[in-house]
């Protein structure tokens, strides 16, 4: 299993693979993009093994019940349609899991009648299933793929898909605090000024889950996830800080205009610090006609809301509604 080779071991075999002295055949349950050195990976052909389709699973299981030499035909199995559907559904496309469960269900079923038919219904199959899988790896692709689906479903305001992906994570044992932290980020990044209450709710959800733990914490996570999915969306604040940081990191670092500086000494006053500053509360609209950006950036617009932003008064009204 190639992912068990550390980076140094992979580097050690690289020249021999490149020269052709070694023919490398590796298998891995992990994503090779993360577990195999890029230099070694570039010299390999990668084949992805996907889960079996439902149709393929049905063929495999049918063959197993009819094969006289390697299958279960000698037990004279009779599998009900409900039992077959249940087995196909819970095996997650893994033929090994399905075959092991099928075999156990058949050989433990009591023979009936003179022909000794072993009948397996849905109830017997449910008890025989050896392993239920949700195809989720908390440190691998499953972790990243499902949290991505969760976030994108909330972003698309699809509450049904949101709670489904949330359930997948909860059922697979994902850290509930990880889920709660992601919802806090989402509340600020994707909902932002459209509904400031969302950030408070997400933060409260994290504290709530921390206080009560699981399994009751699932209720809090579900509550918060449905709210975030249903809330209006506006990423203008997220884009504003990113654009401002981009300017700063590109060297657009200019002196603070003198009228915005505090004149804490007489010398600073003599140098013009604070001269011309307008106190916003002295104006009817609470905003003075005053430039606050450096001259070089005076026309720069970072904050570009998609619509009217939700002010504190509006947020309080929304909460009371």
C-alpha cells in the first residue's frame, strides 16, 4: 500500500522507477495527490477504483446465489426483493461487504421444507449485515468532499441538501465542533451583512454543542444549519477585506491623512495632526463629508453590497418578527 511509504522512502525508489529497474504497482485507499510525492506520481499511471453501481451489485449478488462451485447455490437460497434492495443500499457499492453479509444471512437461515430452501427476508438480512458504511473518512476525501457539499448546499439556500450532508457527517462520527466552526465561518463569509444575526446564531450553536455534547448537539447543529441555509446571502464584507488585503500586500501602504491622526501633543497639533477632522455625530445623518482613505486610494471601493444591508435596527426587527 503505497501510502504507507513515507516521503523519504518514495524518494529513494524514484530513480529506479524512472530508469525502469523497478516496475512499481501500488494500491492505496487514500488520495494519491496527497499521499504520493508529486515526482513519483508524475511517473505513474493512476487508476481510480469507484464503487460498484446498483446494477453491478445486483449482478454480483445474483451470481453468488447461483454459482454451484464458489457460490451459495448448494444452500438453495431464496432472497426476497426487499432483502436484496436493503443489502445493495447499505453496502455502499462495496462488493466485499455485500458478499460477506449475504453469505452470513444464507448460512444462518434455517432450511425449510423437503428441499431445504433457506429464505432470507429483509429482517434477517438487516441482522446479518456485517458492516454499514457511509463512505466517509474523517481524514481523507470523504471528509473534504462532504464538508464541501454541506457548505455549497447552504450557500445555494438548499436546506434539504444541507441537513442531508450534515446527517452524513454526524452519523460518521465527524467532530461536531469542526462542523460548528465551519458554520461560523459561513455565517460571516456568505451571509454577512444580509443578516448579521446569523453570525451570533452560529457562535451560539458552537457554545451550545460544547455545553450539551452529542447526541443532543445534533439538534443545535440542525437548527443552525437550516437557519443559515434559509438566510439571505451577501458576501460583500468577505470580498471587501480580501480586496483591501490584496492592495496592502501589493505595496499600497500610504500615510494616514493628517486630519485622521490624533494630536496628543502640542507639537503634533503644530504639525497639522487632527486639523480639519469632522465629528460624524455632529451631522444629521451621522456621516460627515470627509475623505478617510489616503489620497492615492480616495476613489477605491472595497465594500460593494448586493443590496440594502441589514442595519442594527433592521436586525432587531427581523429577530422580533
